[in-house]
């Protein structure tokens, strides 16, 4: 693997971890439920990005199934939170 790619992956992982930290801050102190919902959706998307960068770094496709599951759970969680915020109930 080229040294340039390793540097870019390290910078990407650092930026993604900083993003998770900022979203956790917004999730814990968000003044409204909509802020928390957006932070949760962003965290799930960032975790998918972290797993993808790590898969490239390790040269493995083993964890791509986890990416599909996290994407599905993130979408379902965001959709159910949005429906709850609009209607006041999920079902």
C-alpha cells in the first residue's frame, strides 16, 4: 500500500472520529428531539464510513456485511424517530 494512501486513511479516520465526538456532544445536549435524531443519523453514517476505511486499510471484505446491517438499522432508526416526531407514535 502506498504511503500517500496510508496518510489519507489516517487523516480520514481522525476526521471521522472527531465527527463522532461532535455528534455525541449534540446527541447528549441537543435542545430538541430533532437535533438528537439528526445526530443519531449522522453517527450511524459515520460508523459506516469508519468501517469502510478500516476494510480498505486491512485489505478485507469481511466487515462489509456489518456495513449493510448498520445502514439498515440507521435508516430504520431515523425513519421511526422522524415518524414519532411528526405523529407522536410509531405504529
